[in-house]
C-alpha cells in the first residue's frame, strides 16, 4: 500500500468520513472463535482463560506484554494440515512465521517438515532435533557458509533462487562429495495479494527466476547438467494472506507448462512441485479463511487436472503453511497504561508494548481485533485506537476497534491472531525489551522463549 510522503511520516490520525467504521458488536464480551485459539473462553467473571489458565494469573506470573501460545491449538492445526494432504504430499511449516526449539519439537512429533530461510533458523531446527532430511532451505541470497552448513547437515532440499546460486550450491556439493537435492524457485507472474492475477507485473521482485523470456527453463537446463545437483522439482510462491484459490490455479497452469517443456526438451519428468504458502487466517470477524481439507482438495484437483491436460504424471505436491498454523494459536497480552479521549474523534488506549512486538500494523496497515480480557463489562462501546509506548506516531497496534467505555489503566487487553510474524519481527526499538512466549496446555504454562532483560540488551553493547 502506497502512502503520500510527509516529513513527519504517515498521517495516521486523519479523521475518516462519518459511517466509515462498522457498527460496534452487539456484545463486547463475546469472543469470535475465528480469531481466537480453540481453548480460549471466559470464566464466570469474564476473565479470559486459555489452556485452562486465566490471563490474570499469566500476567502476574510472566508479566506483560507477553505472547501466549495455545499448544493444543498449534498441534491441532499442524495435524489438520498433515491429515488433509495425506501420504502423497508434503507439508513444510514455514519457520519464518515463528520458530523456537519447542515449536520444532512439536512439528517433529506431529510429522510435519520444516522450511527455514537463514542460518539461524537452520541452527534452531537442527539443535531441536528436526531430522535434516525433513528440512527445506530457502532464501534469495544464501551465504557460502549457510549453504555449506546445509549441505553438510544433509538437508532434504535447497530451493535455488538465482543463476549464481545454482553454481554455488553445485560447487559446494561437489567439494563435499555429495549430490544435493534442489528445487528451482520460479516467478510465474501471478500476484495474489489483492486477488488480481497479473501476467507480468509480479515478476518485478527479488525472489525466484522469471518464467518469462525462458529464464526459468534455462535455469533448469543448467542445473540438470551439474553433477553436484539432483533437481527434484519446481517451486512457486504467489503471495500472502490468500483466501481465493484462483491464483494457485493460474500458477499451477504455468508451472505444469514448464514441467512439460522440461520433459519435451530433456526427457525428464521432475517428480515434485511446491506451491508455497501464503494461505490466509482470520485477523478480524470479516475474514473468512478456508479449512486445510478444502485447500488440499482444491490444490490436488488443480495440479491433477493440469497434468492430465499436459499428459504428465502428477508430481508430488508440497505446501508451506506457516501463518495458517501458528497465526491463530497465539494472542498478545497487554496492560493498559493510559486512556486518552479525544472529543469527536476516538479514544487512544496506550499499552505497555507496541510496534516493537507487533510491527505489522505500521508496516502493512494490518488489521487486528482486540478485547478487554481481565473482566467483563456492560459499558457502552467506545471507538478506540490501541497504541504502544514508543516515541513514534506510527506506533499503532490496532488502528480502529471498539472497547468498553469504562476501560481503565490496569485493565488487561489482548490482541488475537498474533502467533505469526509478531515475535519473529520483534525489535528493540527505543531499547524496549522483547516479550516472552508463554506456551499453555492443560492448565500448565511454561516459557518457551524468555523475556529479554536489560542484561541481555547491554551484553551486546561492547562500547
């Protein structure tokens, strides 16, 4: 989304036309199951509980802000994806959404594979016991050291992103006396962020090798000739937060067309096709994501149909859900610090976190829901903007939401669907300490990523 340039940054406080906002919900105490994890409920006093633990107890024991992750919900969603695709497909959890050693162990136990895109993510995966053969290594500019470590570890596939990387990986594999399984990432000219499928525009990006102009076909030709590489398939990724399957249909048509050209020119039918991730979740009640079994059925039918037309054997499909698994499993718990009514506009609610623990609203104008969770309230709804504590006008957590009119300092509020990208993209802006990730299950809570301390912060400052 483009914004007009302004010396002070985006004009976040513009007053929008009357009627722009949706009507407040009939009951501010209700919890939409689309945006909350499966074990979330309210007790008799209106206090939100998750995994059998109430948020007051969590705040007292672990402090705020904190990411609270529902382990049962995470495992349930992982199993749903694995079951939906069955034994004839591979599900790779996209670690960039959120990765920790506990999460790696859960994935391993639930039978999912793992997609990493940096040396740090690879180190996390290996240190937590994920079998290397079930790891895929992505990235548009992998270093020589990262590639060498991946090949030495025996990762199941490296996704090649450029002509230089084809040669680089082949050279390292030959040095190490092995053949590395690889996929070629291509850009197919499909942009699915807004459900508009553009033939050429989305090739203007840093990822992949364009299909247009025969570049992808040339990349495959070169990779097939190198002794250090075993080319197992083609990789395609068309966007993020996707609800409509039409973009995948266009992408699959173009990828299968490339597979047919490869067979006709080289006599090789590549056995795999990876359609990437990007499947959407519900951040607000207006979002309507598809269930894993619906997505699996649609993708399988699309690829099978395209291969039948091209007279190809149907390749093994891979998908890479990250946000779709972890996104809905967590919420961020905050304490209200100040409540500042602006007559005729809205009420600003400041919390003890902000853009350092959720940069997505500032970066992408992302929309979130928010609820008062430390009690119930019968007060009239008020239009609010939930903001953080940072010295930045764009420090917004929830741009527009209705909260009870009696909201006060000390209340706890929670923003659901923050499991993906919030902790992964967290920062120390203003030297604010990053929150912990607290996993809950069966009435028990445990820290899986601890809160940063001032000692952590100062330890890196060698001045």
